[in-house]
């Protein structure tokens, strides 16, 4: 076998220009797959991290029907106090969960006694919210950014767009006016202690207050909330954790129809960015398919030309007793060696370019989010791409190799 590999390597060197051109084409394809995969996955992970760590959490739990009406921030579709206690008991026992945060979300009008605008408010316990969404306090550009005290009773964190539009600053007083689920209107005065960076784009008007203030403003007396945000110990185990939480919640507080009262949603079901993430994944697959086509056509072309150019040579080695299996192995080895070396070169080039991009740390704005690309080397993609290239090289070489091994020595020698 060593002799066959040595001869195959020499045969490739005999046609240096053709071998180099083919190897270059395959290597470029491999490098593009590695680079695109690294950058694409880095982009997805960065945006996903910003969304889940700043606002959404990894998983959210609601009363059934809430998400379908989430644009209206309904206060009549809430998790009751007894249900909340059961959910918290399940979450406390789940080893997949790092933390969770109870929330009350509602719409309100905010006024500085001169101007008035609408806002979305999220009422939280600051210490729980900062553990569940650790990126939230990092987006507070002015004021208190302490994870445990970024919002206190009587204080409010307002979005930058509202602060600029109403000319508000730290220490100013504003009035929040909200309608509770019974239709009663109430107002309370709050002091601005934080101004946060917009996360959800130019229309992002999301502010934060303490959950006890929300209960007073909305006159909630029975401890009900609108949602629970959950942070996992390992984000890569999202699907397993999601399924486990969903199964556990389906066993408690069922309706008379037998259907679960609560529903569980992953961040993908709550954010429109998940569609973009799926498109990026699809594009990576398309690039991979293009690579397969390049390798298949290139290797097939090289090996077919090699067979036709060496028909006389094939007849000669067959006539002196070389077994058809050895001729098959010879041409098959040429294609595999060409694919393997090209894959190695492409991987090295792709990894080097990713390391350069990682060192540069490219920054750009996506919506209102500042994104820093720091692509890691996609080891799984490197291994998979190498396997694909070598496998397709073998497959592309198989037909020409079979043709060469099945030639009759007498017929082949006529071409000498």
C-alpha cells in the first residue's frame, strides 16, 4: 500500500500545473466554508447573547395565551400566586437552571409635567433580574448600574430614546400613569436613577421599575405576575432544558379540558432574530453544498483526464501482471491525496484568517446593538469539512478508477 501511495503522489507531481490549480480551487472552497462558518456562528452567538442576557432570558414561562397577546401586554393573563409557588418549586429543583426572575410587564404613560409619551415597563426584583439577564446592567449608560440596586422602590430606569426625547436626566422626577386589569387608572411619581441603552431598535421604549412599585401602581394584591425569565447553566443544553421544563409544568394546574395552564417559550420563539439565525445556518449549508460541488467536479475532471491521458500506461502496467485492484487503488489514492492535501491547506488558510479577524475584533452596529465579531475556530466545522472533502474526493475518483481497472491490456496498448 505504501508503494501505491508513493506512486500516486509521483503521478500527481507529473502534472504539476493541473494539480496545483485543482488543489488551489478546492483549498479556496474549504477556506471559505471555515471562514463563513466562523463569522456566521460568531454573529449568531453575539446577537443571541445580547438578546438573552439583556432582555429575554434563555426561556420564559407565561400563563397560556399570554404570548399570543403579548403586543398588548395584557394584565388579565397572569400567573396566579399559587401557580407561581409551584413553578418556583420546580425551578429551584431543576439542576439545569442557574437563576430565574419574576416579572410584571405592562404599558404606561410617562410624563415630566411638560411632555408625555408611552413606555413599556418591566417590573423586577433587581438582584434576580441581574442574575438572569446579566447584560442588562451593562447597558445602563448613566446612573446606578449596581446589579443588586440598579432599580429601587420609587426609582425608574428609562431608555435613552425617551430620555433624549423628553430632555430627562438622572435625578429628574417623572409620573407613570397606568391602567390595571379592572380598568382603573392610577399614577405614581418616580425618580430617574438610570438611563439604559436601547436594545430593541429605534422603537425600543423599555423601562424598569421595582416589582413592589408595579404592584402598588397596578393595585395588585394577590402576588400575581405576568412572566418568569429563566437563565440556564449551559445555553447549549437549551433544547433539553426547554423540554424538561415544559414536561414538568404540564403536570401542574391543568384546565378542566386537561390542557396545561402554563406555556414555555425559548428565546427563539420570542425574538424575530431567530429567523435571521436560521438564515445564517441555511447559508452555511449552501456554502457547504457549493464546496461539495466544487470538489466533486474538480476531482472528477482531473481523474477523468488522468485516465484518458494514461491509457497506454494503464495497458502497460496491466500487461506485466498488475492486478486490477491495484490499478483501482492507484487512481483512487491520487484523488484522495489531492482532496486531503487541499483540505489541509484550506483549513490552515481559513483558521489563519479567522485568527486575524479575532485579533482585529471587528465592530459594527446591528439595529441598535453594538456587535463585536470575535470568531472562534469552528473545530466541528473543520473536521466535518475535511471529512466531506476526502469523502467526495474518493467518490469522484471512483468512476475513473473503476474505468482504468477494467481496461483490457490489449485495447489499452493500442493507444501507445
